[in-house]
């Protein structure tokens, strides 16, 4: 997880408790802490990609803005979902601000990612008051 946090520009020395949101679907969150202070949250869900589910890891600011995301299971067919230019379009946005965007060579997959990013941010928003600050 640390390498994913670093890929999004974050710095941490501890991951905190896991907060589940089972009534909203498969969304789990944990705190990302530095020097005892919560600096962000990591979210875990999955994306439907054709015939399988792939993990989607998100890093979210305490204000509910997307700081970054990573699909560790994206195979060779979907390597373009790691395109920094495409990912940067989503950074710093909340659920309502996310672009509706496609990605050449992976339209279905890009739409799945877009939808799950939006859903993850909405799940975070609805549960964040119960998370450690």
C-alpha cells in the first residue's frame, strides 16, 4: 500500500483502522497518518472489467477530494489505465466534479473506473463522519 500512497504524492508513517461501509456495497476505508495526524484516507473497492473484478485503490483527502488511484490488477490489455495524463484529470475532484471521460483502447474499462471512483467518493462522503479525524 505504501508504494501506492507514494505514487499519489502522499507521505505516511501509519495506516489506521479499517472502516467498512457494507450497507453501501463493497467499500472499505482506512486512515493514512503522518506523525499521529490523519492526512488522507485510502479506499478499496473493485471495478468490473469484462469477465473479472479488479481492485481499485483510492487515496482521498479529508475534504473528500480524490488525490489519486491505482488499479494493481490491470493486465496488459488495460495498461492505459495507468496513464498519468488520464489519471491527473481526476485528481483534486470530488464526486460531482469528476469528468466523464473515456480512454482510447479501453472505453469499457475507463467507464467502469469512472463510475467506481464516483461511487467510492460518495460512499466516503456518507461515512466520513464516523472515521478518525
